[in-house]
C-alpha cells in the first residue's frame, strides 16, 4: 500500500480544541457512526472488546447535565448558582460527547492493563476520526469521570472506569501549536552509541 500523506499530515499536526472553544452544532448521525466505528477498530489483545461507549447527543446532553449538577451539588452544596448552571450545561457546549468506558475482565492470558490500554487506543482513534471529519475534539476526564454518582448513572460495574469523555463540536478556530516534549529526551535507540 502506498503511503497516505493526508493521514500522516493529520497525525503530525493534530491538536485538541478545548470544549470551551468549540461550537455546539449537532453532529450528523453519520459523523457519530464514523467516530464510533473508528473506536471499534483498535488493537485488542484476545479480541475481548474490553470497553463500551455511551453517546450523549441532542437532548441526552442536557439530561445528563442534571446528573452532573446533582453530583456536583452533593460535593459542593454551597457553590454559586452559576457553578450549578455550568455543570447543567457542560455537555451542551459540544455537539456530542462520547464516554469511553474501560471494561476489562479477568482473563487467564490477557492482563487487565492491556485491556485498559486498548480503551486508551479507542479514545485516540475516535479523536483522530473526529479530527479527520473536520470537527473540534477534546479528551477530558475532569472531576466527573471519578465521581461515584456519575459512575453509577452510567452503570459502571466492578473494575470499570471512565477512560474519557470525548467532546466533539464545530471548529470555530484553528488551534495554536503547543509545546511538545523534547524529542531526544524521550527517544533512545537501543544499542546506538
Ligand atoms: C486521559 C486523559 C484525560 C484528560 N483530561 C483532561 C482534563 O480533565 N482537563 C484538561 O484540561 N485536559 C485533559 N486532558 C488533555 C487534553 O485532552 C489535551 O490532550 C490537551 O488539552 C492538549 O493536547 P493536544 O492538543 O496535544 O491534544 C486529558 C488527556 C488525557 C489523555
């Protein structure tokens, strides 16, 4: 197969666009389907599919905002009304949000760690698909990925964790470059002087 310069360019330049900076125009059903199918197509040792996805689009975003608001109010009962309103509208900043839930199981040959890594690969594949669709994308966990009430609302079982909430929205601006790690600090060549 010949090299695919468009993919290489996307990978070389990919940047997140913050949820706060994206537009909330709805994604089409086809766009959401494309992103979900890209997520399914990750390396997965043992073909265990150790992850599941929850899509928040349309009214689902606001409905889940009520869960976020209630969980936030439990932890911060005396917060300002504007904070509650922010939590209620958190997902409505995006066109769609996808929760990727890592759902590893005990297996005689495949370590849980490898299954969790596969969930990370799902998140990145979805971000790349979203970027290729011309969308603004960001991978967030924030406080609510770790909140017991939010986890219960998503039906998390034993050993399940939220790998990320992936935000997808309209691209209102082009992102600036950000500092990247020093190449030589993280790359070494085994056996090279
Ligand atoms: C697992 C995971 C969780 C993250 N959670 C947050 C978060 O809660 N808040 C945040 O500002 N950035 C978070 N980030 C970072 C952003 O997704 C993003 O990588 C960063 O804003 C910009 O980097 P990029 O343009 O290279 O993607 C998280 C990244 C990962 C991998």
